[in-house]
C-alpha cells in the first residue's frame, strides 16, 4: 500500500515533533524549513524552557494551566523515545519578591488559592527556603514554592530531535524558504510541490495567511555563573515583566524574558538588558561575575486569544499560537494535532464534531 505523503512546513518545535510522530505512524514525511538544523531564528531555539503553568496563571487562560500540567506529565514519555539525552526536571519552582512588589506576591497567592485549589503551593519561611535553595535565602525572607513545576533544556531538545529525525530517515529540506502554503500544495524555490496533506508549522512565519496571528518579541540572556548555585527556576515579581532565572546544567542560567508587542527580532535593547541583568543581580549578587554567553531575541507566535489552535480543512492543517507556552503545551498540542491528521487521512469513523469535541484545540475551517 502506498503511504500518504505529508509536507510539514517549519521545523521549529511543533514541526519537528509532528514530523517524528507522523513518520512513526508510517506516513511519508517531507519537512521544510527556511533555516538550519539548529533552528536559528525560531522561537524554539530562543526559549527559556520553563514548564511553569501555575506561575504563569495570573497572565494565562485557565486552559493553558490545565493543558500545561498535562504537558509536564507527558514530556518524560516523549523524551524516552529520543536517543539523545535532554535535560528535564520536575523539582518545583520558587516565586520571590522584593519588598516593593510584595503586594503583587500577595495577589498571586490569593489567585492560586481561589482558582487552583489542587495546586500544592507552599509558603516558605526563611529557614524552609534555606533548606531548599540556600543561596536564595541570603536575600529573601520568604518564598512561594510550587513543587509540581519544572523545566527542560529547549536547545538540548532541538538537538535531540535533529538527531532523531536523521536516525529515523525523515526527508528534511533545510535552508528552503516556502513562499506559498495551501491545500495539498506548497511553493518552494519556485517549484510547486504537492502532497495528500500540508501541515503549516511556520510559527510567526504564517502571519500573511493567519490574520489573527501576531508576533510578540521576547529577549533573554544566557549566562555562565560559576558563583551562583541555584537548582530550580526562580521567578521574581517584577513591575514590567514576568522575570525568571532558570538554571541549566554546568552553571548555565537563563535570565528572561521580556514581552513586547512587536514583530522586530533585532538585537536586545539597552533598557531590556538593564532590567534583566539588574533583576538577576538583585536575586543573587554572584551574577555580577557571570559571563554573558549570549543575548537572545526572537518572536513568539500568538493568536488573538493567546491560545494555541489547530485549524483544519481538507488538505491543510495549520498549527499555531503556541505563544509563550510552546514547550509547556507541545505534548498536548501534538496529541490533538495527530488526531486531526488521523481524522483527515485514515478511514477512521470519527466524525468532525466528535473530533473537535475530544480535541478542543481543533477548529474546522471551510
Ligand atoms: C524569548 C522566548 C522565551 C520563551 N520561553 C518559553 C518558556 O520558557 N517555556 C515555553 O513553554 N515556551 C517558551 N517560549 C515559547 C516557545 O518558544 C514557542 O511557543 C514555540 O517555539 C513555538 O513553536 P512553533 O513550532 O510554533 O514555532 P517556532 O519554534 O518559531 O518554529 C517555526 C519554524 O518555522 C520556520 N519557518 C517560518 N517561516 C517559514 C517559511 N516561509 N518557510 C520555511 N520555514 C519557515 C522557522 O524557520 C522556524 O524553524 C519562549 C519564546 C521566546 C521567544
């Protein structure tokens, strides 16, 4: 029996996962990206890899938190199918505030108590904080501990997916800008290429085709800080941004991230650099001696309601809007997008309304 041919445009986060999983379901996959194997320019390469749904709950829709908790529980299974190791940990995160932002902290605590009674939030005094993160207790008398939260190494994951796509023999066309995406057809390098199904995973690259899609700029630093020993993500209440410090292996730390309504992926501004680095220094003075490994800027793909969506019509599926939660939500988006493909290409008896009912991210378009 001939295999169904599927073209996937965009090998950022969701495009790579879709390519791998669909290839394992015996589809003939052709993956295109305008960039390189590392994912240069993608949001996925720029990200912080935070898996912190409760910490985000003040600024995210309730569904994001619920899907995020599912995502955290699904990641270990996904990672276990990759040959290359990816850093992943679920040993909680901390939220701290300086005196001037203590009102925001109290608002956050009330919000969790009111809306997320299932969350195992713990208020730590200085001694309890010192047991968990001794170096944070030098500057803070108290903290909120969210033990279910986690993080993963986004660049390690991108590298592990690269290797896996190669091992599993997926047709991958790099440095290939796709200029047109439509039902069962793309145009790349002036060639028309057809397939049974096209899956659009271009992130912010799809703004011309998705009118409700926008780009939201984010900036972060990668630091190497030999004098800092923090073992879990720390979020700092901050008047402008949702600032976090995410420890990675070998004394690497991510300090991020700004959020600016702009589609400019250009270099970091002085204002952002000052805010991010001062915030890191205010949490731990050891950051003063850190080496700046990289300053990173990219744009997050966001739909008007800031939720992800899977738009499906015969011959074309568009997966987009992963916004600031792509890693957190990817396992759930992946599951539902795979169901959307099965709904189109298999002889499954599931009708479209059942499909959308069971997979609420799927939206049928005419
Ligand atoms: C600074 C920053 C920090 C973040 N931190 C976190 C975090 O801590 N936790 C979290 O869960 N999420 C985080 N995110 C969000 C996360 O990175 C995104 O939600 C996710 O990467 C979106 O995945 P995607 O596959 O839709 O898009 P992308 O990862 O951007 O991939 C899109 C791909 O499409 C390709 N492409 C675009 N146009 C074309 C074209 N015309 N032809 C061919 N290829 C094309 C691009 O080259 C790219 O590889 C962060 C994002 C940013 C920017």
